[in-house]
């Protein structure tokens, strides 16, 4: 494993070298961008679908909580899939594992589209298919992430992380906005159908990857393999700290389940506001990736992670303050009900700031994991990493849903923003993390 730091780039624009040096990575990257748009279509559409099914009979608060359950119910299966998927990636050909998992996720989307076209979808069916798809996707992400260092040299991994941030930014910018337009104009079924079509590209890209069997001793999936991964993580304080700070940020800084209620009763705009707020977060991530060229020259990556997450917490807290100001203005009659486009714009700018900060943190957390962890452990650690980045937001959905049930929609982000700043500052005050040097990566 090389320890040489990547060359410092003079320009600010994203480094495109990974795309030109590895055709396999380039195919995977482009397919992820297309499939990501489709997955965001489904994610937003499912939330709005559940909200529309529950609200007429049970009210806004109950509908918001029901939306939060779309993520919460997938938490335990996602945790298990991340752990087992990581073990599979360390024991078998990573291309094969990825293809099988991707096909299972695609089938779930096809079934969801069929139910929607026939008008047979129910809250229960939306929950079940979301859980199954999330489980398969977690295995897919674990195997893909563990495979990336086999496609590129270590010096290009930070640039690859930034490029993947662009795919996320494009997906979450275009997907939610398009979902809002489609739901408002032609219905949920088109969102699910487009997702199924776009995902075919991912299946093709994965099938054309080179074979990536495990090198060296193989730990077969099972308790011993899992314990081996956890034992390594216990001895890897820098990697472990990246997991902890991300859990803090995602648990207390995920206001997405509030968007349907915010669009319906507070800021106005309905599905279009939901799409805009969701897209704003991704726009910030996209911009931070587009101008990530200088990030490759940052060696103190632990310090960069801390600062990025604190900025994230501040932005989320200010987003909550905007919701609080809008609610107060409406209560005293100083603002119309709902508040209107100006307040939507202010909220969107703050969410864009949060998205940019989160993406910078993700680039350095992913790079630290891929360069400091040995290949024989990378699948299992990536599995745990996926559990953190997918499970944390689902716990955050529950946190936001429970506090929003009080009727105070601003409460989750206001309290969460404060907690993020305090808890992250405490979590990183261990010896070594803030001095972590990418020139000499140590787990």
C-alpha cells in the first residue's frame, strides 16, 4: 500500500484523471450518475406517496411520522446487509456480489412500478419494497466501494471520491426536483418506471467490470469473519472516529422527513417545495465536488473532517431557525400562511451549505478508509461504513419524526444543529485524529 501523498493540484476544478486512467471506473461512474437520479426519484416519490395515503385520514403529524418509518423500518435489515455484504466482498469476487445485489434491487423497483400503475400500492407494500431494495442496495454499495481501490491507484482515490460526490450531487439535484414535477403532473408511477429503466445501465456497467477475486487468505462469511473486522476496527481509532462523527451528523442533522409537512403547511409549494429542498442539499454537494481540485493537497484530513461537520451542524441549525421564524411570523400574523417563496429560498441556501460541508467530510472519510485499511479488511470495513452512512440517516428520520410529532416542525433541526457542533467537537478531541497525515495513513 503506497503512502505517497497525491500531488497538489494548482487548479480548483475537480481532477478528472480517474476517468481517463481507468475505463472500468469511468463506466461505473457514469452508470452511478444515471441510476442515482432514478433512485432519488423513487426515494422522494415513496415519501410523498406515503404522505398522501396517510394524511387524509390521520392528519399531517401522523403522515410525517409515517414518512419517517420508510427509513426506520429498513434500519435493521440495512445493518445486517451491510455487515454480511462486507463479508461477501472480502470472500468472493466483488464483481459477482455487486451484480447479484444490483439485480435484486432492480426487481424491487420493477414491482413497485407495477403496483403503482395498477393502483394497488399500499403503505405496507411501499414499506416492504423499500426495505428489500435498501437491503440489496447496501450489499451493492459495500462491494462497489471495496472494489474501487482495485480499479485505481491510491493517489487517485481522493479525486475518485470527489467524482463520486458529483454523481451524488447530480442525482440528488435532478432526481428530487424531477420527482416533484412528475408527482405533481403525471403521478408516482412514472417516477418508479424511470428509476427501473435508468438502473439497467448500472447492471451493464457492473457486468463489464474486471473480475476481482479476493487476494490472499480468505475469511468465509460468518461470525469469525465479522469478529475479525470488528477487532480490526477496535484497533483503528482514526477510522473508528470517522464513523462516530458521521453517526452524530446524520442522526441529528437529517430534516428530510419534515419536507412534505414544510411544503404543505409551513412554507408552501407542496411537492415542488419538497423537490427544491431536497435538491438544494445536493446542489451544495455538487458544487463542492466540482471545485474540489485543491482538496487533494490537504494532508490533515482529520482536521478537515471536524471542520466540515461543524459547518454542517451550523447550517442545519440555521435551517431550523428559518422554520421557527416562519412559524412565529405566521402565528402573529406578520407572514401569510404558508410563508411563501422567499422563505423557501432562504431555507434552500442553508441546505445547500449543509450539503457542501457534508460532501467534503465524505470525501475525506472515504479516502481515509480506502487508504488506511488493508485490502483483506476493506470489504468488511466498507460494510460497516455503509451501515453508518445509511443507518445514521434512518435513525435521524426517527429522531426528526418524533420531535415533529409535537407540531413544532422547527424543533428537530434547531436542537440537532446545536448537538452536532457540541458532540463532534468532543468526539474528535482524541490524540492523533486531528493530526492525521494522509502522507502516512494509519488506521
